[in-house]
C-alpha cells in the first residue's frame, strides 16, 4: 500500500499542493471577471451527459459558467472535442461524475479501480480538476441499521473501524458494522492505489456520500475524507443530501477545507416526524428545503470555500433561468 505521507516524494506533493492553491476554479473565475464580494467565491454549474452547442448556449445565456459531465467512459479524443464545444460558449467543464463503484465487492474491485483511472484520464482531457466518486455502498437484504438521524457512531480514528453505531445494545447491528468495516478498508485501499493516476492527470479524487449507508455522521465522513492526508484526495459534498442525517451546517463545520466541490439540492424534513438534527422527509426544490441557506452561505464564507456550486435537481432543458436566480440569491446572502 502506498504511504499517504511519503507518496511520490516531496517534489510531487509540493507540485500537487501548488495546484490546489491555484485551482482551476479560481483561475476560471478571474477569466470571467467574477466580482470578489465574499472571502469565498461560488460559481454556478449544472450537470449534463456531455456538452452540446444547444445546452452550452442555453446555460451561458442563463448565467451558468460551469458543467459537470456524466459520460466518463468515452474516448479521450471525444472528450477533447467536447471540451472545445463547451469552451466555445464560455462553459468550463469542472468535473466528471464517475459516481458509484463497488470497491467492497471483490468481484468488482479490479474493474472498478480501472474504471476510475479511465474517469481521471477523461477528466484531464476535459480540462476538469476533479472527479466525483462514491466508493461503495452497503445495506439491503434485511441488514439492520439505525435510522439515518439516529446514528451515534464510535470509531477508531486511526483505522476508521466502527465499534458501535448507536446507543445501547449494538448486537442487532453486528452485520452492518462488519460490512461497514470491510467497505472502509477496501475503499481506502482502492483510493490510495488511484493517487498516482490522479497526480499524473492533475485531477483530484473527490469522495461523495449518497445515502450509501457509509460514514453517516458529519464527524465520521470528515474523518474518512481527511484520512488520506493527500492533496489529490478531497470531498465532494452535497448541500441537501445529508439533511435527513444532520443539519447542513454540522457537515460543513466538520468537513472544513476538505470540501473541494459542492452539489446543491433541496430536502424537506417532515414537520411532524422530523427534528432539528435531521429526520424523515422528501426531496424539495432548493429554495423550499429545510436548510437555512443564509447560515450555510455565511459558514461557507467563514470556511473560505472557493469553487463550484453544481445543481443536482430540476430539468436543465427548461428551468435554467429559475435555478440561476435561486443560486444567485443564495450566493448573495
């Protein structure tokens, strides 16, 4: 296994760190002449399979400057051509969504590691500086676990192995705890093996949690993202996905400067069954969510987050002006 602290020697780490300090996000913002009104800068993006003239023209006209693409398994030449289409309209492809992998399943491990290498190369061809990766998922088959808002996880900060997941008797959760520890170990092994490719391509591996029943508290997810202690690994955090687990502000405080990119969507906690720290609910429009956006915006400024705010809801074919306005209102709070 590759050492997290000695990887590639001091020269490579210094180069990677310099890359992060002068990120493509900030460079792009300067090129676009974005006004600096906050100690942090947020730039608007949407998600599409790939750039087209029609999509890019419509998004640019509505005030978007960025795109996250989902087509990661394509020829490099195609990605380079698509990049030219986006840049012709002033749209920057900032991220490639590799999405779900199954590093915890031995039969999928090798193929999934190779697929992430492909995504990193495609992201580089696009001029993106990150890929979104969900390393694993567990659950199903009658596996018992606490409700999302009831997790009280005790874990070893050195190994990230779980001891308990809730107050009281944890015997009913034994299978979940065992599966979680396997998923954590295999995800760490896979991500560390991918760092050389990330460094070579100049693209960061950004870990996202998407209701995959792993690292389900702010402190635990932050510990996982920070475990690698490496400039080519960070967090892609979704402002909305984790509202049923805990308040959005709690996640931001714990994740801190490990946040490299942000998704944004709405989640509304049920007013009867819910509670301040999370609870059952359903998806909602961003501006109707159980999220104090003013507080979130101020906290992002406090943490000096600079980067993309990418919408993951709505229909990018016909609601661009609506969501551009909603994001403008949040950014200006």
